[in-house]
C-alpha cells in the first residue's frame, strides 16, 4: 500500500531510520530476511529437528548414570533414549513428540512476535511503508512552511470489483496481526474502530467500537482521542457487551480528508501550505499537535523496544539470543504486543486527522493541488 505513496515526497525516504535503529539492530540479529531465526537451534519449526535430540526433564538428570572422566573437564550424563517421559511434579506422562510440539509452539509464538514487529513498523524500509510512515510522508516541513497533503475525495481502487473500498490487507503487518494474534472478538473491536476512523464516522460510532475493546485500557483511548473529542469517553455496561460479530474483512472505505495512502487510489490530491509564522497562535498550536504526533510515535517504539528486551538479550560477544521465559511470561508478552500494535495503528491516523482538521480551520491558509 505504501510503496507508490513515496512519489508524494521523493526526498522523504527512511523517515524513521533514527527512531527504529535499536529495533532494527535487535531484529536483524535474531531474525533472518525470510522471517526465520538466525540461530538455527531455535528453529523447532521443522519436523526433523526433535529427532536430533534426546529430551529429558531437567530435574530428572540426577537420576541418570553420571560418569566422571579425568581427561575431560566435566561430567557426562548417560540418558536413555525413550519416547515416554514422566513429569516429576505430577507424574503426568508425555510423549517426546508432544513435548517437542510444546517447545515448537513456544518458539513459534516468539517468532511471530518478532515478525509482527518487523512488518508493522516496516523495519526493512525504515518505517516508510508503515502506517505512520505513509502518514509522515503526507507532511512536509521546510524553513518557511508546513505542507499537509491529503485526498479531497474518497479513495478508489479501480482495479478491484469493489472500487469504493481499499484492501488494507496490503498495509504492513495488519493481516499478520488479525490472522495470527487477535481473537475474533478482539479483531472485531479493533478493525471496526479503524474502519470508523478512516470513514470518519460520527463520535458515537467510534465510542461504540472503542467500548468493545478489552485489550486497550479506556484511559489510554481517552488520551488518544482527547484532541479529537474534547471530552472523556465513558462506556456503560450496555455498550461494552460483546456483539454478535460476523467475519470482519480488511476492505476499508477511505473517505475524503484522509492521508494519501497510495497515489493510484487518490485522484484529487490537495495540499495545505501554512506559513510558519511562529508569532501566530494558530501556527504555534499546529506545531504543538505535530510535536505531539512525533512524541506518540517515539513512545510507541520505545514500548516495542521494552517488549523486545523481555524476549532477547545481548551477549558478551555483542550478538543476541532469546531469553528463557515461561509460557505464562510469553502469554503476557503476547497481550502486551497486541495492545501496543493496536495503539500504533489507531494513534497514527487519529493524530493525522487532528492535525489536518485543525490546519483546515486556520484562516487565510493557501490550498493548492
């Protein structure tokens, strides 16, 4: 979705290279270009990997024959090959294949988290084709002006049989999030809210979808929408009931006064050119909104970095390895990354709308094609 959009501001490439540097360093040292672990020992995703190892409960090691050899600097455990293992804690029997499957799923979840971060934030493109990157390239600041680009008519995709809707499955990371992370109820709450934003639905429609979201705390949404609504969101018991949702697709209606998502979708590109007279109170507030947008992006990236540091650690030789974490810790991290990514998508577009709407209200600004 974002690649063709770069034609808007050809000089604005690698828009978030500085902000994403730490994320890039970690991800590139752990994840390969084809989204596999760089360290092949972590790739418990292939059927033959488990066959290369004898699996044993750690607490059972002292039961096995231990041989001390003088010419070696340690001890050797003689572990019998067997397909059935018994847990010392509850005497539960588990086959080697079942245990290997659990290990595989554990590492697969970690792999998916790393891949999600990589694609949502478009680390390979330094953020250019992420939603925030696309939006950022609709904003251009020089020494004398701030230029905001937007589409003054609805986006259209004339290559599609549903030309009035845009396939957001092409937006970096969105399909991965909705298909492999979100539950059906979570997907409904998030996608309906995002659709309502891009179709600029009235306040009550947005609040309805916000109140169905059990992942993102309501106080966080109040911070996101503070400049837009100018009032606090309140969810009553009726509005927070889980709806009978149907299958939610990723076909979005993108109405007028949205960022240009791709040059081939917008046939009426407009620009607001605001002279940067810092003595003007309108311009000062506009800059405040723009600074707030940048700060929100940086805070979100720092949240992602905090999540990565729970999964990955730097070794003495300056490479990176996965931390040993429990399943409970991993489930908590999955919830945290879902929440952070949802905030990233929602915050990016809401901040742009607030900026654009305020700029259009400033008197005596210049509009051009």
